[in-house]
C-alpha cells in the first residue's frame, strides 16, 4: 500500500519584510515566556497559536526558500529530501495563516519577550506576505470582505447609520457640528473591488 505524501506548500513572498523583521524571526529563543502571558493561549492551548510556533514556521519557510543546498540539489529528489530543508506542507501553511489571524495583537508577548521582538508589526507584515502570495483569507474573514464591498464597513451595517454616533456626541456636547458624510473615493473603491476579485480567484 502506497504511503500518501503531504503536498508541499507554495513559496511565500517575504520581500515585504524588513531586514530587522527577518532577524526577529530568527531571534526567537523558544523560551516560552510569551506563552505564559498570551490571552489567546489561555482560551485555546494549541501550540500553533503561540508566538514561538508562528516564528518557527516562518523560519522554516525562509530557510527552505533560500537554502544554498537547494540551489545545487533538487529538494524533491531522494537526496534532496534527505539533506535539503523542506518547505512546510499545505496543511502547515493553512494552519500558520489561521494562527496569524487568531492573534489579538495585544502586544503582551512583545513586552515580555527577552529578545524584544516587535510581534504585532511582524505579524502584520507576515499577514501581508500570505496575501501577496495568494494565500486566501480565512473563512471567518469572507463575510467581512463581502460586507465591506456592500456597505463600506465590516459590520454589515447600512451606510445610513455610519454617522449615528455623531448625533449622540453632539447631544452630549462632545462635538460642535455634525460632520458631513463623505462618500468613498471611486478609485479606492475600484481598487478594493479588484483586490477582492483576486482573492476570490485564489480561493477557487
């Protein structure tokens, strides 16, 4: 009986990362201090959502994509599979993408990190790397994307209610005048619609 091999994930474009952010990925010592303070981990104790595991996956990606051995030996050959760093599987990529979006960006891990890794800025950059590489948004983001297209907000609220808070603010004398409603710029809206179509195409 043949053993089913896990499908290797696609290459991730990390060109948007700064040299400092790349260094931060390799600066993680896996000490686990971040795990002790992570509010998300308290609710869901999966290792994949911890800061150290997020950075481990991207460290693996960067090493595999830039390995000197892979320049001379095919990583998919029998010899390459033995001595060349391997890219994460599709399943690992999907799990890493979901874990990035599960982070609440509270910055607590940054404050307790001995290496002072700026996790929030790094995670935002890594999310962009996934999107630029054609990794689709996680399922929970799809309704927000559709709502933004239809209502210009992610909360499925009609445009007419966008300025409701200003009436309360004026009544409580926190503002002097009600602001004018500003329609979204056509160019920005067209660009957002085009990007949304690209994301849908990547999912299909």
